[in-house]
C-alpha cells in the first residue's frame, strides 16, 4: 500500500489478529479510509493473507450481526462477490478490543475495471456515432447522430428565446428541466 495512511500500534494489530485467528502480523496495519458513519476500515497483512478489519464504534444495526453475516453468506452463495466475514476464535462477529468494537473480513482484491478508459478525443471515431434518446428539451430528432444536430438557435427555432424572458429563466426555455405552456423545452412567444 502506498501513500500516507495512518498506521495502528503493532500490538493492537496483533491482538486483533489473535482474537480473530488471522495469523501472525507481518506488516503495519494501515487505514484504508477516513472514519465513516460506522467506524474506520484498516488493512492488516498476516502470514495467512490480507484482511480488512474495521471499527464498529458508531454502528446502529438494522439487524443483529448474526443476521447480517447470514445475509452476506446467502448473497455469496448466490454469486455476489463480497468480502467474507471472519468470526473470532470465540465465534463472535464483533469483538471489543482496545476500547473499540472490531469486525474482520477476508480481503477482497480488486479486479479489472468494469469498462475501458474513455477517450478524450473530440469526436467519435469509425462508424460509431453518439446518439441520444427521445428526451424533452434535447435538440434534434431521436436517433439522429449528434454531430448532425442543429446547433445554432436560428436552426432550432429558438431565435427569440432570450427575448421577452425574465432574467434567470433561459434554462427553462432551452430544455433545462422546466416547462412552459408549449411543453417541455418549448418557448411561448
């Protein structure tokens, strides 16, 4: 792990690893993120692998921890990819250690990105062209290539849109989300 993550006391890391039977700690226990509404997530490497542990100080459960783990296990059995919860040596899901409530999970490595990077090129390449759905207030016809849409106010019939409009209402007239008497994105002259 790179960066300037906070590190935990090595004795605390080993105590957590011992309580959850994670193995011998082989590196620094590092924070993964700032505290959130439940607590804080940490990464700890042991001789058995990498684990994610988190404080559960502010956790207000909708269901008890046992039901939560049962739901996670059912989701995993149905094919949902998620970190596997780790129970303590005593069979508990949450353990009080060093003044905090802790929970442990097997680390879930990140996979490949869901989509390739988006090109920063100006216009589409090849035979593919961007198309838009039939939405009120969008210039052009549904399914018409964006590159061929009318882009000048005179071509769109909006020549006088800005005229006779109160200040701050141009967005409504040009399809910015509001409606006029003529329907979404239409100007009433």
